[in-house]
């Protein structure tokens, strides 16, 4: 379970509580050692390989892997000059990631002015999940890296705005309501797959679409833009 995603204990939508006498801060970050070897591939080449990865769990985000600078291959990181400020972790510097002829602007970052309580992340760099070709834990590929975001969204009056992904070469084979309407909040951030575009198995059995089954995009009602739809989300 993601600690800071969906209804995890550190997530904004947590449904339980910590049994402590004093109220906790609204935002809690949690860092944990992965205890497994993790590698990163970009531009068809390995660019990082570490057995000392730290996972950061942050409210509303997937866990992010932070690699020691010494475990990132030479010449992979190029300072971009771009800076941001993280609300909890302070100044953040961004890098262009390079491998051969391939480059990814702002594809990695490092928190350069960490507070003392976040010392686990010092001298570490994180790579954007979707900016890389793939992440591997031991010899297993981390699934999230095979999803490529697709431009454009559709609207469902019951669930809200849907975002789409390519799965490998299968175009728009997956979709997700990243911030579903309140009544359907339990599906926020979950991924659904088109069984007629990719093989979907459940308990070892491959699922098949029913005869004539297809997903019909709703589009945007009454010529609203996606920003206008998002602004009209019920509270």
C-alpha cells in the first residue's frame, strides 16, 4: 500500500488515524530505505544503479526513489539552472538527464537546502518516473514506467476528468481519474486498462471484453475547457 496515496495513513484521503495524544501536522513525509537494488534506464542505457535507494512518501504522490550521487553514472546529470522551492524540503535544483544523443530536460532533481530532519535525502537525486525509459527493482521492471501520458482528457459526469496513457505501443490503452469527483473518490489515482488493447489478467485468468463492449469517450460537455470542468468540481 502506498503510505501517502489513496487512503494510506499519510494521504489527504486517509480514513484512519494515528493513536497519539496530540494532533499530527497536516502534511507528513516518510522516508524509508528500499533494501533492494534499483536501476534506471534512459535512452536505452543504464544511468543509475544502487543498493542504497531511499523512497520518499509524500501526500498525494506516488513514492519517489532517491539515489546517492555516487551511484549515478558519470555525465548523466547536467545542471539546468532551474530552481524551485519545495514546501517541506526547501530549495530544489533540477537537472537535464543525458545518455548518448538522448536528453530529458528537468527529468531529475535534488533538494539542496534540506532541513536537518530530512537528512536521509542529502546528496541524493530523484528521477521523474515517466521521464525515464524504465526502473528496475532487482530484475523486475517497475510497472509505472511503462505508462506514457497522452495529451487530452475526457469528462464523465459521474467521475470527472480522465487522463490517458499509452502502454508500450498500445495507444490510449489505460486511463485514470487522478482527482475523481467526491462521490467516486475511491477510484482516484487508480489505473484502468482496455482489455481489447492489452492483455489483462485477474487471478491468473485473462479477461475478455464482452461482445460489443467498448469505451466511448464523453468528451467535454457544452464546449467547456478542461480547466472549466476542473473548476466546477463538486466540493
